[in-house]
């Protein structure tokens, strides 16, 4: 059986989040006409806002975008083992263990450009991930036969992880493209195998 290569069929985007009455919403639309959708029910319209942002020249590129083509294929993004609670009460039978919080691996290494002012996806990724404490929904579409520029449509499956940026780590070696690594700080809010509405 042949292994499936995810590279050609994966989309990774950073989408800004806002809280409305304490509930996280994805933010989309334009600067003049913003649109929101609940984190738990992402709309194709909002996701497609960011799908089209593929370089740092777009007017909304400072807050989100489609960084797929800058991301290295060793990306570490997805669920890890959950935290557990193994405290026992006097009514516990045996060694009971309850899963508690989601743990998420969220480390993205991306290519850097030699010119910070160049207009491209590498500088889009760098601009979005270089500041500490920026809040994003990391959208990961690895389900199906879609390229990184295929429009989102209702019914597609995606995974999303809420996370904040940490300090960006430069990755430099001789004779190799300069890269950056962002080890996000996940919040534990996830949507796994979610459906686009």
C-alpha cells in the first residue's frame, strides 16, 4: 500500500480570534465589513477570507493568512495525549483515570526570506508569527484531496486549535535556507474533525 503524502493536500492558516460574550469566534471579512463565525461552526466564507491572503501585501495580512506554502513539511500540529486525573475517592474501584484537558502539539517551522520587505508568503508567515502573545485559530485542512488554494466549502472536514504565539526561534545553518520556528502555546480549545458550514 502506498503512503499518502499530505504535503500536496494540506492547508494551514492562521485566523484571528475574538471573544463575543466569552465565546471564541473566527474573524473574517474586510476592514470595513468584518464577519464572525463561532469557533465550533467555522463558515466557508470566513475561512475563504484568509485562504486568499497568501502574501504580506494584502490589506488584512497583518492579522491572518494562508501560510501553507511557507510551512516546512515536518510541521508538528495535532492532538497529543490528554492530561489525566488519577486521584481516587473512597468510592473508586481500582485505579481509575479520567482524561481532563486536551494537549496539542503546535510547532510550525517555516522558511524565511532574506529580505524582510519582500512580498511573499514567507514574509507573511514571519510577520504573523514573530510577535509574542498573538492569538490565532490554527486551521489545518488535511482531509480530502484539496490543495492549499482550493476554496473551503460546506461539508469539508478541518481541525482547529486555539493558540497564542511564543517567542520566535530563528533556525540557521550553513548552506541551508534560513527558517523560523514558532512553538505556539495552545489554550486547550480544539475542534477536531470539525465540519465547515
